[in-house]
C-alpha cells in the first residue's frame, strides 16, 4: 500500500477550508490504495483560541506543541510516497521547514487557497492580530508553489498566477465541493414565519459579515426577518432579530436547512480572487437562493437571476434581500436551480476524479 502524509494547519473536521476540500476525499484515496496519515500543526486546544483576542499563554503553548510535531514529522518524511501540504508546513519564520520537507519528499502536492500572492488581505489587515498576519504570509506559499510536483489552487484566477511560478507548470484549479447526498434541502419556501437569512463562517471571516451590518439594520426597518449567524464566535447587531448558533459537525446540516436565504459578502479587492466560493456552494447544495458580492469566483458559480443574485453596492444588497424576503416563489426558483448546479458541478461525485488525476500526476513527476 502506498503511503501519504498530509501536513495541514488545523485539526481534522473543523475548518471548512480543509473538511470541504481535500479531507472529504480521504476515503476515495484509500480506495485507490493509499494509507493516509494526517499531521495538523494546531491541536484542538489551540484551534479553540487562535482567532480570539488575548489567550497569549495558550497560543504560545499551542505554537510550541505544533512546532514540536513538525520536528517529529521531519524524521519520517522519507517513509512516505507522497506529501500533501495544505497552506504551509509551519506558520512562522522563514521557509526553512518547507525546504526541509521538500528536500526529503519523494513527491509533493501543495494545496493553496486565497490569493496569498497578493499584498492585499481582503480588507481584513486592519482587523487581525499579528499572529493571523503571519499565518497569511505569502512567502512560504511562493516557495511551495514553485517547488511542488503539483499545485492545487482554489480559483481560476489563482491558478493562472501559479502556473508560471511552478517549475513544471503543473497547477490545477479544483473547486470546493460538498457531499450533496448529505447536504439535502429542506427549505419550505414559505412566508408563514419570518424568513431566515443565514451566514456561516469562523471568527477569521467575521469581518466579511461585518460588511452587511448597515444593510441588515436598514432592511430590518422595512421587512421582518431573522438573521442566523452560524460560527464559532459571539455576535451582536442592534435593531436586528439575531440568532447566533455555534457550528458543530453533528448539527451542521440541520443548522443550514433552517435557512431561507444565504449571504456571501466579500470585499472587492485582489485578495478574494483566490477564494473558492465555498459558502455559495454550501447554500446552493441546500437549494437556498444565495446573494453574493459580484467578485472573483462568485460570477462563475452564480448566474444572476437564474440560480442566485449578484450585487456590488449596499443598495443592491438591500434590494436583492428585500425581493427574496417578500417573494417565496423567487426563492424557490433560484434555490432549485442552484441545487441542480451544485449536484452537477460541485458535488464530491463530480470532483473526486480531479483529485485522483492530480495525485497520479504528482506521483509520476516524483518518480522522474
């Protein structure tokens, strides 16, 4: 049996960027003859505090534990036929750990998300602490993009940037995907109760939700609705009927089935050109009409007026959301079209073969 070691930032099953990308294909890879070991830099204790302010002693201890795990990993790299790196090997310092892994790896795949080649960080740079700024550094990503046997990218824009940087020109855009057999719609498309507008994400992406604070407050003065925030942080929004729900793997499906509309706000800048549109794909799988900022990958996922709505200004956000709140038939038409696209284009059934091709390509390059 061939052996693969996955080096990733976060524990299994908690970060959407991992669990709704490569993690959900582990069983498929095992069926292809791979034994898979996972080494996450952050353990659960660090994951619980890394995005929150304060907790400095816990974060320092988490960094020490993660770095120790990486030192141990260096002793076993040569035992594996393939190393799969997501985002980085370690978050701090130089590219030293990445170079040591690359030097010993028989074959290496690098999975990169967000436009880490851009100096702009999606409007969040002024709101994040120094730890997160280091986590988003592009220096390590540039080295791994150049030296990997194959690069997996999160958007077509990012893929175009990476191709000339990779020594083989071996870069493949693979969309985020969802298990549409598990993500089943249950929305009634009814106005018998207040319509629920939903957003899902983590503390690190809450700044994107903040882009709509004024929109929600003004909208609440015109039409009744409930705003459901599904995440790992507390949130308040005066003047809005707000429900904050703690995300959990066990309740994820039920939490999203309770929505009527999904929102995907983004800043309009270079950073988001690397985003995969995962939130939009999640909403689409649940047959929810999605309102999204028209930037980056979203126009490739959403056809305005056919399977969702695309907007750019706050006035357009308000108009789109009010139309959906008042018109359940519109929600049904857009949502059902979105579900059909999610199954055909963004389901794990549709995407699995793309990962297999990348693994086969990296293996071949590693042997030559």
